[in-house]
C-alpha cells in the first residue's frame, strides 16, 4: 500500500491548500506571499489550526530545490492573561522575499494539526 504523504488539490475548493501569490519580481528579487484559506477560511483555534508553512524554490536546471523560508503559527491561544482570556491567534499568512538569477518552480507546504500536510506549486518567471 502506498501512502500519500502530501495532499494537494485546488485551493479554491480545498481550504488546506497553500496559496502562492507572486506579488512582483523587481531587481532580481521575488516577493512571494503564501497563505492558507484565501477562498475558504481554515479554522484558527487552539484545537484546529495551521501549525506551519514552508516555501521551497527549485531553480531551472539545478539538481536540488532550496528551502526559502519557514513560518510557524503554533502559539495559538497564548497570552490569554488578565481580564482578556481570548488569547493571540495568528492567521496563516506570510511573505518571503528572495533574490534569484534564474526562473524556476516554487513549492509551498502547509501543515494542519488535524488534516496533515498539503502542498501547491507555482512557476516563477523573471
Ligand atoms: Fe484542518
């Protein structure tokens, strides 16, 4: 039996799929926004939330991908002190900025503490 470690789907209909938005490429730098829940909001509670997101870039012609960055959102509900006991909850949204001399393929991954690992890909052109 083969297991599917990383799930993928259309982010417009499946709320776990990370959305890669290439905001701009300027002076050889790529500005890339990664988020979960752009179309359908994912729960954002202590019990059920996106724990982290990761962005990789595989430059065209290179043998291996590069990890661009990693963001965690695992502090859910912390700082619930004093009269305000609602706590702090970050939305699963982050931005990465990196310099590259080559186009290539971006892969974002997102991990839900209940529904596992999800990914999406996008082409970066210069
Ligand atoms: Fe989930």
